[in-house]
């Protein structure tokens, strides 16, 4: 190795020990140190100086608070601080999560019930509208026969359309029933036997109730129609109070 | 446990002994803090860096090898890197030394002649203080501010060659003083 080049490396040793060398000079010196014992030996002396600079400062005690802060970050302090908080937050978190889930389920159930109620109401209203339209259409039909209903505190008509084999009961001021009761319509055969024509309840929020009747047999095979109060779900044959009876 | 040396205490720290750790803190915190304060020149930042350095000592205790140097040197090296990282993170301007405000605290602390190592550190401190201000500045900017030679040249507005010459001259002066001890 050329003497001049070695001298350049030697001149850079002090800067290297201080960490002030950079770039190509740094890489070249590090490569040189791999093979040069005298430079490594001299570097040890410069390193002693730079290491000495770490300690060559008058001691400056930090504040007492620093020791406490440091102590609080040690595992035992962390355990003491975090365990109860952890348990508390864990249980609180679970409680909150459980509560939120329960609330969500309740809200869903409530929404579901509300939706079902609304759907039922809509279905009922739609049915009422269809029924009313059905009755109106029957009234408008030339061959429809209207037979007045004569009963206590109740008025209305029985509409008969023999051509289309349909009938309708239009009743005003039909009394409300308890939840375990229902009205049931009966078609009356000539021998007095009753055939169920369906169950119904008074129309909500309306002073009249319409009940369409679609007989499976020819309407001409019946001699009359009547309504009784029956247990909810209906009966095979009339068992309860008769509301009215109309002869055809 | 008060009789234990640093190496023994570090063995205990490596096993998770918090009391041993606090003893090391009590023993070396002032020196670590002196270094971080010199580098950062901000009491709050210096305490944060000191704290970080000791937390690194705690977490890296198993890596400490006594054969490669004293614990204090290992700890101060960690503290220096931690503080210099903070300097870069904060984007702080280099702190130029003020020859009119030398560290004189060492002159009022008790005589440490009975502790040869301490005496040598103190003598090196005074050797640095006795440097010509220009020479002293390149030492301080490189070692306590982490600047390269070209960065020092830029900060001080000196030619790079001048920085190199003064740095080499200052280090040779310190080496001579160090060897005289």
C-alpha cells in the first residue's frame, strides 16, 4: 500500500472515532481497518477518547419525578396499575358489549314486531278495502238482490248475486267481541243444516262491517244466511248467540 | 445488595429484578442525564431521553456483555444514540458551544481522587474545556450533536479541510492529555 494512502486513512481515524466520517471516506476506512493492524491499534486510542467524552461531563441528577415515572413503567407497577383497570375495563367492556347486543336484539325484535303489526294492519286495511269494493261492486250489479237485516241494534243488508254465486253481508254497528270470540256466518240449507260461510270480526275504525261469502255449493241450494257468535276459530255448527238470520 | 457491582446488578436485572434496576438507576442516572442534557439542551427532552435509555437498559439487559466494556459505557452509548435520535426527530438546530459558559459543576462536587476512573473522566472534561474554542466546537458538534464533518463545515461556514484539520488536531491534543494521566 502506498504510504500516502495509509496516511490519509490515519488522518481519518479521529473523525471515525467521533462518528463524523461519512460516505466514501467512511467505507474506504472501514475496508482499510480490516487489513491494517497499526490503524486498528491507533483507533483504539481514539475510541478511548470518544468513549471518555461520554463520561467527561459533570453529573446532572434528573428530577425525582423521573425515578417515579420510570418505576411506574416497570412490570410490577404495570401489573398493579393494569390488572384492576384491565379487569374493570374488561368486565365493563363485556357488560357494555352485552348490553349493546341485548339492546340491538331488543330493537330488532321491536322493529320486527312493529313491522309485522304494520304489515298486518296493511293487510287488514287492504282486505277491508277489497271487501268494501266487493260490496260496492255487488250493489252496482243489476242482478244483485239486497235483503235488509233486521236485528236488535244492528242494521245492514245481505247482498246476493246468484249469477256469480257470491254474497256479501254489510252490517252496521256490529258489536265488538272479546278476544276469544268471533262472528261466524252460516248458509242455511232447506233442511235447516248450517254450512259455515267463514268467520270474521268487526272492521276496525269503521262503523260498518262487510263479509264476502263465496259458497262452495250453488247459492240457490240455500234458503237463508245467519250470523252467530262463536269461540275464536269458529265452530262446526252454531253454538253461540244468534245475531241475525235472513231468509232468501 | 448495595455491595453488588454493576455486572452483578445487570445479571439480576436480566432476570427481572426491579430493585437491582433501580439501584443501577440511582447509581448512573446523573451521568446519563448529564449526557442527554448536553445533547438536547432541554431539561424536559433530556429527562425523556434519560428515561428511554434506562427503559432500553431494562429491556436489553440480557444483551449486555461485560467483556465488551463497562455497563456505564454501554448505557451512555445507548443514551447518546437515543438523544441524537431525538435531536434528528425534533429537527433541532445544532447547539454551538459557548466558551464563556463552561461546565463548572465538576469543580464543586466532592473530590473524586479516590476514584481513579472518575478522576480520569474529570481530567478529560477539563482537557476538552481547555481546547481552543474552534477545536472544542468541532468536537462538541460531532460527538454531542451527531454532525458529520461536512455538516459541521456547513454549520460553521468553514472549509471542509479546516474542519478536518481542527478535528484531528483536537483529538490528538485530547489523546496526548489522556495518555499523560
